[in-house]
């Protein structure tokens, strides 16, 4: 959603309004470093909610800010689901609670303290996701999937897709909690849980042990904590 001139437009408004980068970052609730990366064109996929906060802080048109269309003074009230932004969807982050000895179903608890991440509908089309509302985001703990997925990264999970495709990455729960791993389907049945980090050994599950595992969904993407400001 970001063109190469958005940084220039931000600098133009800062100059016109005699506003400092620190003041803008504070009003928009983003870090000075993140704002600097946006202005200098180092962030190529600016989140729509971040752009909205910047536009509101600068008191300029969101559509002008992100595309150069119109004028800065077209300060229409724009929500994430109105006008040209209706094709963007927010994916909340969740934590999970699961105790197979007490309940057969995983409980999802929305984490309220993260900024919501917005994605264009084309993002979901790319991954064959028919219903964006069925996607959830989870924070990964541990280094077992490095270098592809690092400790603290976020994964986007299509929770409508639970049929295991051999070798793909899935989010699942067992008595130990949430896991993000590759699942291998051997010909003899059962399941192999595999990490990308070679220091972790494969875990072999029998057909009976697979019953103790609850698949949350297919991991379709991951984002590092520094991506997207």
C-alpha cells in the first residue's frame, strides 16, 4: 500500500506544520526509529493502521498520504473498513489455553495489547484463504524453527485449514501448549513433528498419540517483530 514518495509527503507536511519527527511519532504512537524507516523508504509494506495514525496526527488525508491522490486538505474521516480501505482486514493476536485432561477444545484468548495488523484481501487470495475472519495471529516462542521463524516472530494461521499437507507448517496444541512445527505424514501412519533447527530431533507420534494433538491451522506467513512499523 506504500508508494516510494510517502516519505517525501510526510517530510513536506512536517516542514509546512513546523512539526518535529519526535512530535509526530508521539502523536501517532509509533517509535522514532519506525517513523525514520518509513520516511527513508526502508519499510515497503506500511500497515494501514500505522498510516491512519500518521495521517490523523498530521491532520491530512489518508488517501493523499498513502497514494498522493487528492490534496492533504481532504481530511475525510476514514476508518479501516470504509471507502478504499474496505478491502483491508485486521488479524488479532491470540493466546491459547488447552488442557486435554479437562477440555477437548482449545480456548482462544485475544491479546489486547498489540497493534492490530492489517492485510489487503489480495494477501489472503495469494494463500487461498476464502474467509479472512478465520485467520489468527500467534507469537512464537523458542528457536526450534530458526532460521525461517525466529523467537518472537508472529505467524498468521488459517484456522479453517486443518487437513495436514505433508511437510507444511502448522500451529497445534498438546498438553505442553502451543507449537509451530512442520508436520510429516509417514506412510505407516501416525505423524512426525519436525523442526527447521537441526539441533532439534524429530518427534514421532503413533496413531493413538496423534489423538492428543489439536491442530489449530495451517501457517501461511510469518512476520518479524520489526516488520511493518
